């Protein structure tokens, strides 16, 4: 009888370890799978990326709003230069964000972003963006950082996205470690001014 209990306990232990390993592997794989899913579908506010603007420009307009925030502890000041703009669907837009480093030392940052509502994420397409690369601001430096984008005309054919009238593009800057070769790097992208 004792052998039977030991066998049952062993079997339970093996099943428990298998469940833990299976759940751990799902957790490990979920981040890259979710990232891939968001890029393909636009779910979660992921945007598209293109080499050039749209060849089709519709008469229908859409309002694009701009939002900016900082991760807790990030010492920069960061804001959109314009709060919103109206443009035709398919038309290339150019917006600027301003960043300022009020500290007495260089600070590096990377920007994460999303688009709301989520239905519009896959149709909001960036051509060029400061968020594609790490930005480094020297002490007291203030810069304008551009983002070039368009709203894909296919949006008007989408079952859910065709009802979207306003899109909000949000950025959050996060402090990152200065690269080892910082002295050789150009300072922040865009038109710097003090």
C-alpha cells in the first residue's frame, strides 16, 4: 500500500512539474507572439511603417491628436508642439514633439507609442519617426523631433475602423542607459535649438 501512495505522489509531482513547465513556456512565448499579432493586425495600437507616403489621397478628412508623457523618473520635459491636426486620409502629415533636458548631464531616452482607438492602429502608418531610434539630449538641450505619417486609405473599407473620426498618437519617453560610444553619437534627431 505504501508503494502505491509513493507512486501516486510521484505521478502527481510529475504532472505538477509538467503543468508548471507548460505554463512557463506559454508565458515566455506570449510576449513575442502578442507583439507579432499586434504588428499584423494593428491591435493594441501598433502602427504600420512605410518607406513613402500613400499614392491615394481621399477627400475624407480625419483628426489626429498628439499626446506626450514621461516614464516616472525621466528628467526630460516632453510635449507635442501641436495638439491636433486635420488631414485628408492618405495625405502625408508632419508633426513635431519638443524635448528638453533641464539637467546638467546627458540623458538618453527611447519612446514607446500607441494609437487609439485600437481599430485605427493598423491604418496609422509612420514613414519616419524619432521613436525609431534612441535619442540623446545633452545638458540643457532642447530639440524638435519630427514624425512623418499618413492614415492608410484602406481604413475607410474596414468594418470597424471606417467609423473612426479621431486618432490619438501617444508617446511615452523612457530613460535608457547612455551607450558606451556616446561621444561618437550625434545628439537627438530633429532640429535642435537652445
